[in-house]
C-alpha cells in the first residue's frame, strides 16, 4: 500500500488499498491503524481534506473500528537513551 505523508494534527501518513477497502493511518506516536470496509469516497475525502486530522476524527475514527497493525513498544515510561547516558 502506498502511503502519503501528511502533517495534519496527529496524522503522519495515510494510505488506501482499494481492492481490499482498507484504510491505513500512521500517527505521530508511531502507531499504525487499519480500518476495514472503508469506501473509496471516504479515502478521497480524507486525502483531499484541507484539515485531514479533523476529517479523520469526525468521519473515520468515530465510524469504523481500528486494528492496530504496528507501533512503538511500550517503554514503561523509561527513556530508551537512559541506558546509554545514565
């Protein structure tokens, strides 16, 4: 799936697989979410929205169920650089 980079709110990249009707969003916290059964018109509207983050929150996040497909592992509140720089 080709991803389009964006910097709208917490969105960092968006992509769509028309044959599977899957929308994928990558967020600033490193999480990637996929939404199934998303119509092509929703994708076009998101891709062309002047405020993609608002469109996402109002029309996708609240209307479709997300599956987390990747993300940063939990660090338990510890900065990973602490081991290097103590």
